[in-house]
C-alpha cells in the first residue's frame, strides 16, 4: 500500500483529489492543508507527498522546500501539481527536491502513474511540461535577487529590504537594477508583474 499525503489549501479541490485517488486499491490517501501538512507528515510518514504549488497561499513553494526537509528527508517523495507556462514554479519545485511533476491539465491517470512511479524511487515528469522545464533552466534571477524581489512584491521599501536581508541600501538598489535589467522590465512594479507571470515569485 502506498501512503499518500495530499496537500492543498482549497477544501473542494482537496476533497475531489482524495476521492479520485481513493478509488485506486494500492493508494491510501490522507488530505491536509499547508498549515496541517507538517504534523500530518510526521504522523503518517507518507511514501509520496502530493502538493499543488499553484494553490492559494503566498508562500507555498517556500513551504514546500521546508516541508521537503522534514517529510522528504524521512523517505517521502515530493510530487508537485503544476500549470504549464509557469517555468519559475517548476524551477522552485526542483529546488525543493521534487521527484515528480504532473500537469494539472493532464488526464487524472497521469497523477496516479506519477504517484506510483515516484513511490518506486523513480522520477516522473509529465511530457506536457517538458518545454517549461527547458525554460526553467534559464531563469535569470539569482536566489538573492529573488529574495529582494519577493520582499519588494510584499510592499517592502528599500530600507526594509536592506534591514531584513542585512544589506546596505545601495546593494539593494543594485539588486533591483539588475532584476529590472534581467527581466526586461521598465521598473520595479513591471519586474514583479513579469516574475509573477513566469512563476518565479
């Protein structure tokens, strides 16, 4: 029996996916929100953690990375549900040590196949996400630039970003200039819009 922890913050979607997967005789599915996922993972010790990286919540991929340290570190495999045309999300999921990637527009059987494959210790990448993976490898922003831009997207000022990241004001301005140049944006607001659209934020 494959123990599956399904993490999604939208109750209706979570329930629908649990019902879908529960029809499979070899899958034992437990639902959780992002808030309850760590404690559920500790008690369940799942073989596979299925997470929707596009679901409501401002820091789901940050949570997935943290979640991976605890759940995946105990032998669980992380499988993400993703949307095509958002290569930044795939890159961040890869950085969170995801082993499986399923397109949310794929046939439901793809999710079942993906769970079984990653439970067996193999990688699973939905072929419809292949082009996005190629683009994900070309993400132009460094982790530090993403940190700066994430704080800017939350409305933080230059001074607040500098204080939060222990940088000088000039260094933060240099990062913002670099971010604007690399994303081809006109200004900070445009850089945030472009980065969110690509899934980098």
